[in-house]
């Protein structure tokens, strides 16, 4: 009986030790993962903003799975953020069609580091909590190019727009942005001239076909040196091109009437 009791005690001792080692391993792994997150250096504005938003207590983050984040508008004072979910409605693999639904709107203020939810009422904002360690080694204003964007956009002498006649007697409107070659910024100059849902608020990373109730088809062709957007509507087609030369970014807009 004594031998049996001794045997049970020994087994219990080693079992507890093994469990303790497992707990220690899990805790150490958790600490290491937290350190990696704390020390993360971001290379893009979208990536940093996405992590800030997804670490927050915004209602949409809790209520929706596979939620996506995109920047709607950038200024030195404020970054407007849209939360949305997307569904693949493609009928064949050759042409990808995506349906999107907005599920939340947030605002981030780079100077004060404040994040607020304006989904329910823009006049009655809800202050949100988020993982502020993301900002300890990352300058959002610099990362998002806010200083450069605003200094250039406020200097109208750096923007030159003119009209050029095509061979088919249609006109092409061309705007040149001296010293600006950022496709995302150039696209934002186009997007702000359209209604909320008539264009994607942020430039997609790959070829995309997008449609709305008012516009049957918007086709994005994304290449390294050229962005082409073909907008099909009842009145005809509008072709937008974004590209750059050595020292300036260029936006071309051509209206083709049926």
C-alpha cells in the first residue's frame, strides 16, 4: 500500500511539473508575440491605420467578421476611415466583380492620436480605445505623407490643368501635378470629385470591376506605371488615366459620348 501511494505521488509531481512547463512556454510565447507587435515598424499608411482600427473597440469590429479597412480621405488634421465588408459576386473567373457594403465610419487625428467612431451620428462621436503602442515607433503623419500632400495640394502653382483636342474631335482634360508622383494621392484627387459610391474610395491593388446603382460598370486596370479607370454610364464612357513622368504626376480624363 505504501509503495502504491509513493508511486501515485511521484506521478502527480511530474504531471504538475510538465503542466507548469507548458504554461511557462505559452506565457513566454505570448510575451514574445506582444514584443513583436510592439516593435513592428510599418511601411505603409494603410497597414498602420488598419492595425490601429482592428485593435480598437469599435462596434463594427466586434459585429462583423472579415471586416476591411480603407482610408477615405487624408489631411494633416484628420484621416477619415471607412469600414466595409465585401462579397465576391463574380459569375466567372475571368472577370472579378466585388460588391461592397459600408459598416462603419471612423476618424483618426494624427496630432492628438484620437480615434473616434462617427457611424451612428457624426455630431455625437464616440471616443475609441486602441493599441497605442503601434504609434510608439511609427510616425503616422510621415508614414501617410500628410505633410507632403498638404503642402503640395495647398500650392495651386504646382497644379496645371488644360484641355487637348483628340483626333475624333473629343477633348481630353489633363492635370499635371509638379513634384507629385504618388498614385494614391493622384487617385484621391479624382475620387473626391465623384459621388460617395461612384468610385472606390481608395485605389485597389489589382484589376477590379466595380458597379453601383447609378453606374453599370467601373473597370480598374492596375499596372506599375499606369492606372486606367474605365467608367461606363448611360451617357457614354469616361476613361481616366494616372501616370507620371520624371518630375510630375499626370491625370488624364477623356469623355467618349455614345
